C-alpha cells in the first residue's frame, strides 16, 4: 500500500513538473483568436465584439472553430451560432440594393484538355509564359474576378472584369479587402495587377480600379504609381484612402498612407521614417490610425488629416511597450479595440483607452493555460555592429532562469528578408517553447528589418551575405560573453531568408556553432532564380539575373553571396526541412543542400513535408515539425 501511495505521489510530482513549462503539445492546444468585428450600439448604447476561436485537432488533422460574443467592456463571452445579423456587411452596397463578391473564372487555355477536348484524362499543362505557378498552386487558367448582383434571392451576378486574364482579389493572399463600394454605391473600387504571364512575374504594380455601375466603364485611379497600391477604404467623409509603395518590383518598399482629397493625392506619412502595415480612419474622420513596427515591437500610431489647411501633418506613436499590436478591430467610445501578442502570449483582444492611456484585456481564451506554466523572461539588448550602428537584439531566457548555470543558446535568423522581428507569437517558430526546453534564444533585429528606419530596412537588398551576416555574428558574439551562455553549445536556426542565413553562416561561422537548422532556405541563388515564381523579388534584391555578366551588382550577389559556393567550408551538423509545395523556395533548394551535406560526410537530415508549402499548416505535420526540431537539437546540441 505504501508503495502505491509513493507511486501516486511520484506521478503527481512528475505531472506537475511537466506542466511547469510550455511544450509543443500544449502549444497546439492553445486557442487562436480571430476578431470578426464590433456590433453597432443597441438601444442602451452597448456594443459587443464578435470573434472566433480555432483550436487544432491533432486527431482530426484540422482546426475547429467556434464563434463568440463579448461586451467591448469585457465580461463573460457567449458562444453564438449565427452572427450575420450582428455585424454590418461591407459587401452590401450603402443603399442595400446590391452585394459584392468574388469568384474564380476560367479565362486561359492551359490544360491539355483545353486544347484537345477529347483528351479529358490527360494531365498536361501547357505554358507560353511565366506565372505558371504561384506560392503553392499551379496556374490552370483561372482568375479571381469581382462580381456584383442585386441583393435579392436568385439574382444573377455581373462580372465587372469579364474576360480579363487578371485577378481581384490578388493571389495568393487577397480577400474581400481588395474590393469595396463607393459611399453612394454607384461605383466599385478594386485592386488588381493587370499584367499577365512573364510581365506578371516581373512586377509589383497593382492599381486601384473604379468600375462605374451606370456606364459599365472602368478607370485606373493610380496609373501614375508604378509600385503596389493596396487596401482601399473610404474615410467617414468619403475620401478614398489606400496604401502605396512607389517602386515597381520592390515588395518591401516604404508603405505610405495616401488620401485622395479634392483632386489631390496626399501622402500622410511621406516624412515619417517608417513603413505602414495597416490602417483605419477614426470615426470623426480627423485622424488615421495605423500599425507599424518600431524598435522591435509593433505599435499603434496616429496621423492627423489636415485637408487643405496649413496645419502640419504629424505622426504620433500612441502605444508603447514590449508587445505587438497586430490588428485594429474598431472603436468604442474613447477606446480602440485591437489584438495584441507578446513572446509569452498568443493573440487576445484588448481595449486601449485613448484618453486614459490604459489597457484592458477583453478576451482571455488562453489565460488558464498560461497560468499553469512558468513564463520566459524577454529582454531588449543593444549591440554595436561592425559598422558602428546600434542594433536591437531580443534575448529570451528559459523559465526560472538561473544566471549561475550555463545554457545552450540558439541564434534565430528571421525570414523575409524585410520582415519585422517583433513581439510576435508563432505557432511554429515559438520562442516560448524553445526557451522552455532549456535554450536561450538570441533574436537580432539585423539589417533589413522594419522598425528602425527606411535606410536600415533597405540595406539588406543586394547585400544578402554582407553586413547582415556581420550583424548576426555581432549579436551572438555579444550575448556569448555572458557566463551563463555555453559557448560550446551554440546553434543557428531559421526559415526562408533565415534558412538562407543558416546555409551562409555554415560556410563562414569559424566553428562558432555546433548545429544548424534551415527550413525552406535558399541554398543556390542561380537555381532559385530559375525556379521561383515572383521574379521581381530576385531582380530587386539580387540586382538582376545571374547571366548578366556586365552587371557588377548581380555578379557579386551570385558569386560572393551564394551559399552553394561555400559548401567546401561546411563542417557542422545540419537539419534541412522543406515543403514539397513551396514554389517560392522550391524543393530543389533543400534537396541540393542535403545532397551536398551528405556527400561531404556531414551529419545531416532531410525532413520533407510533401503537401506543405512555405509553412506547415496541418496539425499533425506541425506536431512532427516540433518533434524533429527538438530531436535534432537534443542529438547535436
């Protein structure tokens, strides 16, 4: 009997210890909050936030969602089955007569059976130009088109892009934010890149188009701008507003807020040294609120709208702290309703009082889960780079960190390459889980990241293997001076451009690192150029094509900055992870790297997800990803 009691006590102690730190299994069980909108005020002046919560099911290998309603002031959330009548539908015209929607339409001949109708069982695809595949989908000659129809039962839709080989919403990630009604319902504004084939793959030139319902004519509203024009919306006063990048082919150009006012296009953020993520108008039409990266976080900003007065345009940072404000849901009284994360907490909905400057957490979907685990400490550290600049570095410590002990340490290399490294909460590259397994994580805001000025962000272009690599090494070398860092157990990890960084560091690290992990990383710049789909990206970031022998910038990129040219210096174990349907960084990149490592006699492993793209989306695959990630670290670090 005594042995049984001791066994039970032991099991309870083990369970308590297991629950003390975040695990990959626990990460998969967290609810993922998605805001749907805010209701209008009822007779009593009350408003509710409508949101969904999805939780991955490993058993079913899919995510299941439920919808909830909660007061903007907080309180108990109520599960609801139908919210269609609770939120206004932006796709219904202001007069309620018509409704907007999109459908995929077959336009081009591509398939074998398109050309040879009797060959119905053929699986041939025939292309005369590029854009034959995009992200994770092959082009079968179908395009997204915008339709409208009378808001009545059995109404027939009208394709406002009839027979055009162009897309709206934009592929692959565009949604109904790509089309809106004009305030009087007489026109439709939509986003489209009206280029096809090879020209489509070479350009970022999306424009805003205005379709007039009465005349059935279409007008290009942004023909003068050669870069991205996106995210159209109207101010409360009826002024068309959108986001704009100036340069064609540069997907990470400075993103500005443009307002069309009395025939003038006013750039509200032209003199501000940053780039806008998303925006929304204040209810009175006097300000635009927007989100942007700043100093290793993502915060809420505001800019006043002076119209044609002589009042100066001023950008002010509204929120501040070690967290990310990820989306603006709407407004209620003096508060703005947003979603917020940090490196210890997944997204939840918060209210920020603009007058009192105070926060209130509205949803608490994962509070119970977090209350049972020890959280990681995150700190900002500033490191001097080799060219004398101050670089922010996030350092994440294991729960219950003891500075008298020594810890294995991971250098995290961010993707993008122009992607902000802020207080994000990833369900794959999760710093909380890494730290909870006993690793210190070093995450530098190296060259090429928004939040530190436009110049800092752009310095990575055409210099992939230059100063940015020195930034990585400056960060890990600085943190490695601490006594609690086990300098004999350093690793470097990353995905996409971060995966490229791992491949490149493997050739220049001078034995700093004991192990590497690269996920969907670029290994061979020449074969990458020949197989990736958005060619504009490579042209801008690499300075041109590898065959341009008179192009000094491109030749430097494809010779000095190409990881394949440094394989002879590889001497460190490496895990290579690849998505089979990743057409941005195609499968050959991972295959080439693994083959090189194996033939060099280097301990290496190739983990292929045949049906995944640049990410890992299916719950069971996500769990395997985490298992392989930490299994490799246990074996090699």
